[in-house]
């Protein structure tokens, strides 16, 4: 491995570690306002939605394929199924759809 690549990996590791470490150091023992806690609790869901939504729209040339899979996943999740069941259910619906189309 090239020395330049090694130092690049070390630098990226430090750049990733510092933003994760700073909140623990700066907010240790401090209570955040309830509004801010509520906002921070919803960030993972917003990020996941931002990552998944473009994939739904651009999964194939036919946009209805992705929308059908998303609708199936939303419906199964709304019924209270486990995450694995939601994923497998959406795959099953899209498999049946692709056979008939």
C-alpha cells in the first residue's frame, strides 16, 4: 500500500471520528431542551427517508415498479409487521408484479 493512501485513510478516520466525539465531550452532563431532543431523535428517520426515496423513483425505467414496492412496504409496515417481513413482502409483491408485466 502506498504511503499516501495510508495517510489518507488515517486522515479520513480522524475526520470521521472528531464529529462523533465532540458531542460527547461538549454535552457531557448537560441536559438538552426537550424540543432539541425531539428533533435529534427524528434525524435517523429523516436520513433514512432521504436515502431510500430516490431509490424508489429510479429503481427501473418504469416508475410504477418502485412506487408499487414502496406502497406494499408501507402497507405491510402499517399493519405492524417486523422489518424483515416488510422487506420480504415488498420483494414478493414486486416479484409477482414482474412476472405478470
